[in-house]
C-alpha cells in the first residue's frame, strides 16, 4: 500500500501574494515610524505610496487567508481550534513578547514606551501596532 500524504499541498501563487502583503505591511510600518520620528515629512512620495498600499494590503491578506477556509472548516471543532491556535494565536503571543522585549531593550529609541501591564492584556486587547491582524484573523475565522 502506498503512503497517502495527510498534508495538502500549498498553492504557490497564494503564498507569494501573502508574502507580498507582508512586505507591504513592513513597508507601511517603516514609513510610519520614519514619519513619527520626523525623519520624513507628511508630503513625501513614500507617504503617498503608503496611503495607497493601506487601501488594500490587509483586506487582500484576509481574502487570501480565507481562500481555503472550507478545507479548514471541514475538520472537527477541536482540530479546527487547535489549528487556528497553532497558526494564529501562537505567533501572536510570540510576537507580543518580541515587541515588548524590543521596546524594553530600546526604550530610549522607540516611539511607544513599553508597558508590561498592557502586554498582559493581549488576550482581549492586542499589544503593539502590528499584531491586531493576527488577533482579528483568529476571531474572524471562529
């Protein structure tokens, strides 16, 4: 008997598009940080590009993430929940710790001071400006 693969193959173009969306998110945060620290002005071409990117990059990421929702939803409830926790909640918690640690290490150079009490509230209020989408995607997927 041949072994049957239990994992479904990934779709290359979807992963590529998600990667592009992630790069656009990083671009938006870099541009926003440069503006907040007054390295760049509000009338920069980079700000105009960021404003254009912000029209679609997160909705596109959510759409791409939902393309295979039916396959995920066909699982038993506990398996579905375990998968969502592994794919979304685990990275969310790890990155919350990374953001908090980075803010403490670089506290004299960051725009937002670290707050341990706010980080501990991350299960009902996302900590850090870039983590809300993992939190939201988890809630939307439920």
